[in-house]
């Protein structure tokens, strides 16, 4: 049997787990581990410029690939810098393993230099965490962490490693466990057949059905089944912000995203539905609007891997706990055996109504303007036109630009739309794009951002230079914290408290100073050619600083505490 | 309504912190809580009481079940169960009070487990209502110090909470 030090076991376990890349930043508590990294080449370490970016990079990779992203940071400030990224992953159920250095075991609790209680600080935002006590436990702990992170409802797992147990002078027998067995952790593997049968009966009887699917479908790898089911039943479908791409965005059955900034037809169809098939969603407040007024005539079928998500906000009439892919597969199989279908006439009538909603207000209408000034909505439409035939991943930051991207870009495949939906983390998009690009070097990876958000992790331009990550940054520059400003205009009589930054850098020069390509686009006529040129530069990072109309708001917008159908459609029109 | 939730969990450092943290984080209340290892030293049994509507308590048990260290969770109040709490009370007992306190203790089937010239220490076990009633009977003027374990509970009959 092989003998390794604790530090070597950390790195070897990662390699044996099949980890290709780790994102990290060194420091005192981790020096033994970094030395072990130096002396091997199975695992590649990517040095970021801020630990928060390491977590988002790992997260972006995880969202695109479905595999856990791995982060390595030192104790104290290194560990605390990951908190935003861990919380971001937690809220969106993203598999991630974060290894943090810790002061030597004997000094824990003494307020030693760079000591922080990482397990304590991260407790509310992790799926699970470990403080490793003995070097011999390192392989099994890492194995468990990966198992927990990626099974059931995925999530981040923290492993805190005291420096003394990584001591290069002490060697231990090493073997990486093949299997994990935990008596206290057994996520559901199948949906209950009785419940599935009940759900089918309800679907067959539906007159005004809608499918409402979310991130669970993307994460749970159930897009194929969802698409087949929705098409075979011929039901209208809407996706949450996290669920985009779970069903092809260009299919006519797709009504657009639902919720606070959801489309008119999607929100209306939800409100009037008699049966809602909710798959991998959690009835988030950004979807439901006022809970008491939510979809008054709907019976709800709710499929989710996490029982705690079911009937948390909205009572489910038919709860089904299980992996969404397996439950949908079971449903498809039964439908084929049953040789039954919903009432064709009723569904046709329902479609007539839905199409009326769709054509009366459009899906996401906006004022095209004078044709000179670039509307942010238009910028996304052009981005879609330019990239739709390429193998493209779109990441985004948080704000109006994010909503515009979710509304106007049509995602036909899962895992292609990567954004922080649950936590809403500004600064997420750019490092996330880098994580995607590293693993999919031949794909186009574009980050849709705003001048506010991009400045929250702009230091990563340096990481991109070092590792040659030619992503495209689409900066919808409205010179304001647009989403904040929109609320201030709508709810605070236009008192724009601190939503304006009067000191923006010249982004073109800034990125050029890092050795990348910068572009500034101010007129609509220049937009498409510039974008085509940017995407043609396959091996360069291109930062497109696009001046967009700051007066635009994101519509529709739910009217607070109303029902799903209560929304502003423009600055002056409401339902 | 008051619920008694019984939890079987890994006897590992941090497990208790996760449970208590969950309650704080999700704004659930804990009325009482006790925890100790079971006959199998790798497992601990925790009992907590909380007050809330059924839907909230259902959410609490689901959230508890999600914690990786937790093996099993039951809401004992859903079925027939036995609940007990232990209390130690120091009461002033001098002169005529001594007889009075002794008599009250007997009525409640308590025991005097320690005494000085002016103090009795009374031990009492029962459901929480009985303990409250005792405190009321002796009266707040007489009470010097109270310590209660919080509720422990177990299902009646054949039902068991085990691996
Ligand atoms: C880290 C963080 N801080 C604050 C916020 C609150 N917030 C949401 S959107 C927004 C404005 C974003 O501005 P910008 O990136 O320029 O995007 P725009 O809305 O203008 O498109 C702010 C401050 C947030 N989501 N994340
Ligand atoms: Mg902006």
C-alpha cells in the first residue's frame, strides 16, 4: 500500500475522484497542500485573483457540466472570501466542494493568526461540512463530500483541514474509497407509483393545464423527458429563471419565463390554469407574487427531489418526491401503456385562449426607439442572432441586463443559461464564464453584465490573461445601477439614492491594459457588426462596452402582493 | 399547537449545532431541548418541543430530515406517547413552610433530595403541566431556583425510533 502525507492525500483524493481543475488561492494554512500540488500533474490548479471568483468559477463549471466544482482556499480571509460564492451555489443547488485550510488543531479556538470558524460561518449555507480531525480520515471525507455534493438535491460541501494534519513529514497508508455508505443520508431514488398514477389522472382530466418547470429539471438532467412529456400532452409550458433551457425556448409551446418579470402569456396562463404540473421548482416568491392570490383555480402536482420544497410555500395537491428524470420517465411509460390523452377539444380551446394572450400583448414587448440609441433588449436580441448557431453558453450578472437576457435570449438546451437566480449575486457572471470556458474551450462563452456588476469581479481579467480564457463580455452599460433605479423610479418617486456611479472607468482602455481586446459601441447600426467581429475573435477575450438606453425598465413586472396576472406592462400600462 | 419532535442523530461534533442553527436560521422556535447518547454510543437522541401550526411543524421535520447527520425524525405528538420532564427546585423551607412544602411535594409525588435548615431541594418528574402546577402550588415567593431538563418523550406501544 502507498504511503502519503495528509497534504498529498488531499491532492491525490481529488485526482482519484476525477477532478481536473481546482480553483484557488494559497496561504499559510495551505502551504503543505500547495507544495503537494506543485509535485504532481494529475490535477490542474487555477490561480484566481480573489477567492470569491474561485467559487463562482467552480460554480460556472458545475452548472455547465453537472459535475462538482472544486475550490481550495486558505484559512481566515481566504475562507471568508468564499462565503458569497458558497451561498450562491447553495441557493441554486449547485454541487461544489470547498476545501479550506485551518490553523493547526491544537490552536483551534485560540484566535490564532488567520483563524476563523469556517465550519460555523458557512453552516447555514452548506449542504454539509466537515472539520477533518485526523490525516487518515482525509480520503474518506473527500469521498463523502463529493457524494453528498452531487446526489439528492445538490449543494456545496465544505471541508476544513487543519494545517497539522497535512504535515509532509508524517505518512499514512492511502487508499481512496470506492463507495460511500451513510446510514443518515439516503436521498429518494424513485417517485411513489401511486402518486404518479394520481398525477396522470389529473393531467388527463385537465382543461387548462400548464407545465411550470425550473432549475431542478436542468440540474436533474430531465430536459429530454420534460420535453417529450410536454410535447406529447401538447400543454403550454413556462420556465423559471433557473429553468430556462430545460425546454427548448424556440418551441411554440414555450410561453417565456414566468414570475416577477415573466411574460404576459405565461403569467396569465398560470393564473387561469386548472392544473399546474410543477417540476423541479420551489414556488419562489419571485414566481408566485402574493401567495394568497396564487392561481386560484389550480390543482398542483409538484415533483421535486427535496420533500422540504413541496408544500413549503404553496400546498401541493399531489406531491411526488423523487428525482425528476425518473419520475418523468415513469410518467411517460405509463402514458404509453395507458394509450390515453387529455381531452383534445379542451386543450385546443385552451391553446386558443393562450394564443390570444400571446398575440395581444406579445411575449416581451418593448419600444424600439429611434433606431440610433441602443435599447438593452435589442442588444440581447442581436446577441441571440449572432450566436444562436454557435455552441454558446451565456452567463449573466444581476440586474436589468440579467432579466433582459433571460427574456430575449432563447435557450434551446439545458445548462446554457448560467445565472445566480436564488441569491442574485452581482459579480457572479464573469468568473462563472471563465469556469465554463476552461472546460469547454471550443464553445463560445459570453457573459452578459452591467457596468455595476462587472466591477465586482473585474480583477479576473488578469486570470483570463494567465490561463488564456477568451470569453466575451457583453457589458450593457447604462451608467446606472439599473434595477435599483427602476424600483426607485416606480416606488420612491424617482429619488435615485446611490444608484448612479459618476466615475466609471474607460472599460476599453482598462481591458487593453490587461492585454485583452476592448470595444466601445454607441450606435445601433454598429452593434451587430461589432458583435460579429467580437465572436469571430475566437482566441481573444473581447470586452464589448455597449452604451444602452438607461431609461428602459424591465417589463412585465408583478404588482407587489397581487396575483400572478397583476403586472405592469410598461411605465403607463397595467393589467 | 405544541409538538414534541424526537430526533435520532449521529453522535458527531457539530450535529447539535446544525439542528439549533436550523431553528435560528428559519425562525422556528424551540421551547425546550435535550440531548444525550443512546445505548448505541454512535447515536444520540434529541427531543425538542416547538409550538406552531401543523404546516410549519411539517416543514420543520422536513428540514431536520435534510440535515445529513440526522438519521430519523418523528413528531411524537402525532401518536400516543409518553412524555416526561425532570425538575429540581430549591424552595425556602423554614418554620411552618417546611411542613407545607413537604406536603405539596408528597401530593405531586416528588422527593426531597437535599435539605438545609432553610432550604429543601425537591425533585419532580412528570409531564410539563404537572411541573408547572407544582411551581404554582408552592408559589413564587418560596421558590429560590428552578432547573428543568426539558421534555423527553417516547412513543407508546410497539412503535420505536431506531436505525
Ligand atoms: C452583491 C450584490 N449587491 C447588491 C445587489 C443589489 N442589486 C441588484 S441589481 C443591482 C444593480 C446592478 O447594476 P448593473 O450591474 O449596472 O446592472 P443593470 O441593472 O444596470 O443592468 C443591485 C445593486 C446585488 N444583487 N448583489
Ligand atoms: Mg447598469
